[in-house]
C-alpha cells in the first residue's frame, strides 16, 4: 500500500489527517474509486441527508409525494406508531414465509 502501520493506525484513530493522495493509495489497494470511498453508506449513516438521497434513488416522484403528504399531516407519535405497525407486519410476514418454506 505504500504507507506504514503507524501512519494507517494514526489515520484510523483520527490522530492524523490523510492527504487525498494517501486516500487514493488506500482506494487503489482495495480496488475501489474515490467516489466509492466517499459514497454515503445508508445503513450506517442515519442523517436526514442520507434519507433524502436514499429516498430519491429508491422511490418514484409519485410515491415521494405520497410519503411527504403522510409525514406533513401526521404528528411524530402517529408516524412512530405507523412505522412500528409496518415493521411488525413485515416481521410477521417474513416469519410466516420462512415457516412455510420449512414445512
């Protein structure tokens, strides 16, 4: 990779700020591009920005409008209850699907 263990350790402990050239070296070592390195990881990043990016990639404008209307017209407690119900529905559905495949 061309960098010492001390350099990498300090970088990962956030004790040292790597240069773009160093990040590029690391990307080349792992076979990824700088864009891939800096791309948001939606499963780890729970920010509003990543939610907007994920939503715009996964949903059509029509569905986004419906989702916006739901969020705009419900209070937080109602939205939480709705999301809990959806989560429970999918958990039950997935459990039943697994059970049916076994039987």
